[in-house]
C-alpha cells in the first residue's frame, strides 16, 4: 500500500515537472562546427532522457558480450566437476568392490574432469594398490604430501606401504610427521606406540601411550599394560648399565601398573632379594601367582629362598597352594618338590588332585618319576612317558596374532613381529579338533588315575591293562 502511494507521488511529481518544463518559455540554441541547432527546452529534456535510456541498453549489451565466455566457462566447469565427482564415486565403489578395471576407468575419467587433486590422487593410489602397482601408488601418495589438505592422507598411505614392506624406520618417521599434523588420530597413535616400542625408544613410546590415553584412543587397561611393558624394558636397560637401584624402581613401577606381569615380577623379586628384601620379593610373587600362576614364579620363589633342603623347599612352596586351592600349577609344583624329597604318598595325592582338572604332559612325566622313585618300576614309568607323549602339551608362550610358539617371553613375536603378543597358555587352545582329542584324553586319564588317589587299596597300577 505504502509503495503504491510512493509511486503515485513520484509519477505525479514527474508529470508536474514535465508540465512545468513544457510551459517554460525560452529556447536552446547550439552552434557547433558551422551548424545551428534550435529547440525548445522541453524537446531537449526529452532528448536527454532518450539518450540516457539508449546508453543504459548499450551498456547491458556490451556487458553481456564481454562476460558471456566466462559465464559459459563457469557453466562448463560446474558440469565437469559434477561429472568428475560422479566418476570419483564410481571409482571409490569399484575400489571397495575390488574391481580393478572399473577403478582404472574412473581414474582416467577423473583426470580429464574437474576433481580436487587430493581426491583424484587418492583414487589413483587406491586403484594402483588394487592392481598391485605399489610404485604408482607410492607416487600418488607422495604427490599428496605437497598439499596441506591431502598431506595427512598421503602419510597414511605411505606408512601402510612401509609397514607392508617391513621398513619400520621409514614408518616411524612418517608416523611422527603425521603426529605433528594430527596428534589425536587413532591410527597415528597406535602405530606410533608400536613403532617407538620396536625401535627401543622406551620413553618416547611411553609418551605416545600417554598421548593416546589423553585423546581417549586407547583403553585404560591397554595403556596400563603397555606402560608396564615399557617400564620393564627400561628397568632391564638400567640393569644392563649396572644401575640396579633404577632397575628395581622401574620394575616396581611396572608391577604397580600390572601386578601379574610375570617377567617383571620375576625380575623385581630377584633384585629385591639381592638387597635383602626377601619378604617383599615373596609378596610380589604370591600376588602375581594369585591371578596368573606360572611355573617361573614358583622357580623364582625357590631360587630367592636358597639354600634350601628338599623339605624346606616344600615349606616355601606350600603357601602357593593355599592361594589357589585345587589349581593344577600348584599341585604340579608341589608334587615335583615332594618327589625331590622322596615323599611319595604326598606327591601321589597332589598328582591325583591334579588329574581331576585339565592336565597336561607334566602330570604324566611326574607320574613316571613317582613310579620309578617309589616302586623302581621302569616298565610303568615308560608307560607313563608314552602317555605323556600323547597328552596335551604343557602351557607355553604363544603369539595371539600368528600363533607362533616361543620358549620364553619376549617383547616381540619372532615370527610376525607383533608387540606384546605372547600369551601363556596351551599350544592347542582354539583348535576344536585338538580340543576334542584333549577332552577324550582327559576322560581316559581321570578313569585311570582314580587308582592313584590315596586311600585306595591299589597304590600301584597295572598300566598295561588299564590304559589300552
Ligand atoms: Zn606372531
């Protein structure tokens, strides 16, 4: 309503001005190059307005002629970009589906179209990797390093390539560079922790663990586990440099983070015993035994308590049994010590108890010793040893990544080089066929060993009859 009113007022004003101008007396006379132009003022007024309108039209036409190539170019580029992204999407899908031909076709299409270089390079690299052309892939990843937007992605590609080649030194340098760009990315932190650990840079590795913990990229229990491992490695390094006090302190810090970390417990207990802290050393072993009984813990307990008579050794080991009543490891350790002391009856009792659970070769070897020691029955002993050879193997260090068996604990698997992957357990665990055989064997053992449990009138077995 208001606008209409303004127009009405404006038109009325313009009309009034035009009438006023037309009514004005006077004339315009223009002399130029010998020509004379005479006109009324109102005519001149109309002429000026017509000229202004014509100029405006001419400006618009020229403007269109001047800018149209650019406009056409923009339209073309937008279309090209649109097609480029469609090709890119098709290429990514082809890579995900493992279709090399389609991926390469998409790469060629994106090269001619408008696609942001980082994305085009990424597709080129992935298609090359799919085809197995690692050199072309590396070139694309390296080209990505030049652009800050794609540098991080390029570093990841190169890092994966280095790890695949087993070039840990280059991989570490790439991981450190990636850490500077994004210190919170999970792949950066996990790789950095492992690579610093493998390189033996224990303090740097620990800093990476702390960074990962702060960024919530590692579970708290995994962080504790890895820090314990690194502290233990530092403790050993200090020990190698004959700095036993530092070694002891570091080992204790490792145990504070992970009380059942057997290698650290054994190491710390021996160092503590060396300076006379026998009680503390024993406490560490007992504590670790409670959650993870390992024969090396029992061995260390005996070692730090030496010199011992066979009877005294039994006294040292007995508390282990009360910590985990009915546990196989405890029974085996005590049975062995009792056999050393020629306490046949008690040894037989522990072996009988051990046979009630899941037992292994060690039980049968101890049975052989019992038969030989108590009854001097070499035939029976041989039978037990034969059974031992068929029994499930005793627990061993096994890589949870590749399944490689190791005699001793180590920071890295000798086969797949995974860090902290060795776990104590039976070699056959996880194999269902072996497991079934194992269970069948245990069933047989239980029925056979019923004879060795005390308070039975037949302390001596006739194995050749019972076993077959
Ligand atoms: Zn392995």
